[in-house]
């Protein structure tokens, strides 16, 4: 997918309701997979089914989530804002959509909470003020709090420095 199409898609996704973002991202990934397979002359039909079986990335509502469920399996990232119209919130979602594969490789799950009046369990535990990005490690501990949006590159670098991530990289290399 060319960069202009990708930027236009990202802008369009930012205007959609949250549940539509996950569906649109899944459809975009499926379309990219199909178009890449069509370009490749030696792609076999079973290659397409293997790609389609991959779990899709989605941005989830954080209101009823129990972060402890993801301990040792994922790295939750929680994005808080006082409203879904907050420009920092929209910028952060756009940043996540720019490099979904990098987030998936690092076992990142994204949860959002844009309703301070709902007093979710995440809000009670993490106590945000306005916009806040929180990275939680696989061990369940808070690893990072940021009052401004972060790029996937910055987030990836932070995760890649963690000892557990270092072990994951070594395990994948066969070391």
C-alpha cells in the first residue's frame, strides 16, 4: 500500500467510532495480504490461509478489562483521555495504526478509556489526569507513563530494552 493511501486511510479511521477502527484495520490488513499475494507469482493458496489465520490487531475498550488476565502473555498499553475528541487521543490512535506489525510482534494490546465519569477499574488503579499513555509489562507492572502521545517507534524501543523482551528476542533467534 502506498504512503498516500495509508495516510488517507489512517485519517479516515480516526474519524470512525472505536469499534469500526478494529474492523477497518482488519479489512485493510486482509486487503494488503491479498494484494501482496496476487503480486507474488509463486504464492500458493495455502499461503493465504496461513496469513488469514493470524490474529488481528484491535484497539479495545478498557472499561471492563481486567489487566491481570494478560499477565505473562501480553503488554497492555492503556490510553486515557477525557474525551474521544481530544486531539492527543486521536494522534495516539493514528500513531498506533501507522505500525500495527511492530505492536503485534511485541505482544502489545491497546486499551482505551475516554470516559472519566465512568470511573473504570483502570482509571481507579492508574489515576490519569487528562491524556495519559501507560505501558504495562508482561509482569503486570507499570513500565511507562507519558502525558503526550508516543510513536510506535518510541514505544517499541522502550519495550525492546526490557529484560523479558530481550529474552524473547534471544529465544526467537534460537539462542
